[in-house]
C-alpha cells in the first residue's frame, strides 16, 4: 500500500455515517460525489486572460482551447493588492487580507517605522544563553511561526477524511503543522535564511554597484608551480554560525559557516584565445566538500550536497545543495554557484508537513530546488546572467517542476485532492517583458528594451505559455476522466514602464516631512520628522497614517483619519504623469472599506492600486524618499502585477460548465470544500462556483 493510501486508511474512521449517507444519496441521484471523483488544481502563477485568449485564438494553446470549449474559461478576480503572497493567502484561506493578515510582501513595525517581512512576525525576546569555549548556546528560542491566519482548505479537507497533497504552495513557510501533505513554495528560505543569495567567482569586477549576491573577485593561480595558472580558490557561504552569535543578533558578512571551493582548469593552449582543438570548449573540475564535478564552459552541474559543520566533531551538521554554472572559463573566468538550498534529503528546517513528507518526495524525484523563488532573477538583474544564462537556469527549474507534477499525477486516485504550482509564467513575465509586450502587440518599446538582444527573445513569454499548454495536455490524459480539474492563476500581468516614488509624492504634497531641511532621505536612517509627518509609504502598495496611539510618534488624531485618507486618495487618483498625461493611480482604496476580518487593523490604511504601466519603486517600497516622483523603469524587472486588481485579473478554467462569472480566489476555496459536501468555515467569504 502506498504511503498516500495508508494515510487514507488511517483517516477512514473520520468519515463516519453522515459521509456514507451523503455518498449513497448522491449515487441514487445519478451523480458522483467529490469523494468519488476528487479534484486536481493546477495553479499557474501570473497567467493572464488576455494573453491566453490571444494565443488560444491563434491556435498556440490547443489543450487550453479544448478545456475551454468542453468546460468553462473566464477571468478570475485577484486579491487587493494583487501580490502573490496576498493572492495565494486569499486562495488558501478563503479570506481577504483583513482575515488572514497578509497585506503585502512587506509590512511595517509601527514601533520603529521599519519594513519587516510579511511572512513571519517579529521574533520576541531571544532569551538568555550560556557561553563557553567561544560558543553561545541559547537556553530558549522565540517561536518562529507563519504570519498567515485562517484555516487552509487542505486542513479542512483532511479533517473530513480527504486525502490531500499540495506541491509548492506559496506563502506556507515557516511551515504550519498539518496532517495534509504539503510541500512549501514561494517564501521558503535558502540555508542562509534569506530568499536566495548566489555566489559568483570572477576575475572581472561586476558593474552592478550593489549586487544581491556574493561576488568573489578571484585570480587564476599557479599553485602547483608548473608554470600554468590553472587553479581558483573561493568560499561558499552556508547557514549563519548561530553558536557564535548573541541571541537575536543579525549575522554580518563574516558570520556564516563556509566551505572552501577549488576550481581546477584544464591547461589550455597558453596565452591567447582558447581553441582546445577540434572545437572543444574549456573544462574545469569544481571541488567542494570532497566532491568533484566536471564542467564544460556553458554547462550546469547536477546538485551537489554540501555539509556545513555547526558544531565540531560532527555533533551538528546542516546540509545544503548547490549547482554550479561554468559561465566562462577562458579567457575570462566566471563560475556561478546557486543559492545554497535546504537539502530535501535532510532539511535543516521543516519545508513540508508532515515533516517526513519531504523524504517521500526526495525518494521519488531526487534533489530539487527547495528555495521558494528558484529562478535567479537577481543574477539577471545584476548582469551576472544574460538572458541566455537565465533561460538555461529556468529550464532546470522547469525540469524540477515537471518531476513534481509527474509525482502528483502518479499518486492521484479518485477522491483525492491535489494542488500543483507552476512558476513558469510569473517570473518570466517579470524579467522578459522588455523584449516584447505579449499583451499589447505593437506597444512602444519598454524603457529597458535592448534592440540588440530583443529579436532573439521576443517570443520567450509565449513559449512559456506553450510549455504550460503541453503540460496541461499531459495532466488531462493521465487524470481519471471524472476528476474535477481546475486551472487557475492568482493574477495577470501588465507592462511596468514607469517607477512611482510614493514617498516623494507624499513629501511634495506636504504629508511627509524630512529633518533639517532635507529633500531626500530614508525612513530607516531616521531622516523623517515624525512630529510633522502625517503619512508615509512602505511596501509595494501600502500607505500608512502616522496615527496617534498606534505609531511610535503618531500625530494624526484617529477621529481625523477618515477625512485625511479620503483627501490623500483623491490626490493620488488625480495624479497624472507629466511625461504623457496618463493616469498613474487607478484606485486608492481605504482599507476599512475593502477588508473584513479580525486582523484588518494590522494592514495599511490605504491600498494604492497603480494603473497599467505604473508601480511603486523599489526605493519607496523600503522607505526611501527620492528627489523625483516618476521616472522610467530601466530595470530588467519589466513586467508587473502590483497594481490595481482591476487591471490584472487571473484566469479560471474548469472542466465543467459554469452558470455565472465574476468569481474570485476566495470562491475557489469554498468550491474545493463544497465539492466534497463540506461547508465553508467561519470567516470564509467566497461562494461555490459549481
């Protein structure tokens, strides 16, 4: 009996008589219940209804077209704001942010005005520690928990005896306890505790001023003194050296456990361009932790598992996995190492529920990317990757995804509930939109458009859509025919051509004041005069009032807050781009009008919904106040969805005929429950679509 089947056997007792009676009645009525048919959900992050419809009409998406003709295809309402952690939390819990508490990628601490992660609440007092022989041993540890509230739909189903498996669901790290089998996705950290830090070993300086990865400038040396420089030495950083840090201390650059990396180059022909004979490419052997990997120039390694000793004599070891890419070996030297992922063979932190589910996945698939955002967009933004390098790495992510989907299909049987997540569309729309706009054919070139590169990559986004279409065909062929199939996305996409510095606008309108006559500064640096500031921005769509009794130095009387918010909203919605007269903000929504639930007060006071083409700048998102208000977005991050939900709806396809449209993500949540005859839990706001 498979582990999934044995899990079902353990839960049969929970079905009891009511479920049995319901099944008999359904059979008598000539219909099969969800417990007989099951449901399979394919979540395609970022798939856009306009692009999908065009490609279907042009004959490029035959499997989607067939599903639409046999069932239903419509737009799906997204979250407000339409950010991935918010939208997926809506789908997971059936609540809006006021209920589940995830309002943005970035929240703020009202006591410090500093940005904080939405995923994990600030840790409490780290407590005391023992110190001996240079080690710091904490005597207690603050609880680290997932900030998302509400009850996930999979917990409701598994409590009712449904066999549930969820593959790479966003927003589920830190991993909540659950009896459902859930593999975490977006938000899962690397072994350093961040969202992915690459390493580049290079003999050439990187042009980017502040790269997001570790850039080690190295030299090719003649260590064996044979007259040929052929050896490079570097360092690979792993997890923080926690037993050398004081409780609660943030690790600096030198506070990580490391392993040495040695790269041995083939001798080459000597000075001058490398030919290698018969068109051969330069090769190298990468050596780390006693393991050797042979690579040709332009080749990726398989996964290499690397142990990091936390305590001596093997008392505690953290295992990570890394892939190397020989971008260039001669005449320049550039070797890339991926972020060190949490090893699925022996994870240092839980990345599934139950904890041992990851071992089941590993036994079937081998090593895979466990990092929540595996496509290395930072390396592309920093210029470490060009588009060709990036697409090679994306192909590796796709291979992992296909193996996980295969596993999900192999394990699926009638009555099961399974969710699989595809990142194919979202990050590629973010990074490749600059080459050609797939949603508005003939649109003017993006500010980051490079005519020397664009022709080669102009159709890349459409190719990822076609990849998903082929996968959908495989899913439909392998699923039992009566399974309820749902294909959905959390949001759509638009071009991102202009950066909006929200805090600069607030300064110019007199809502935010800086100290000492400054015109630019940063919230974190203490440059804001809070005694004269009434509003500030943090996060991609959030605007907060400096509210008395809530913020540390609040000055806005709560009784005056509604009128002030309406005033700011009118100003934002009236904002026009001086370059072209276009509307910048489509909707500025008061949170008390769009959110419901017990956690509404934790969110921003105003949700800024930018119009097509516009989005909050990275600077303003983290609290910087710049000189100008609007400028061209010249980043490779060129497509976006952090806008008004009205301009980026998602997609919904179901292999059933739907009587109505106008559904949103929370409707899907209660639909999954109702398919099994289960009522929505308190706080869920959706309605069944079937």
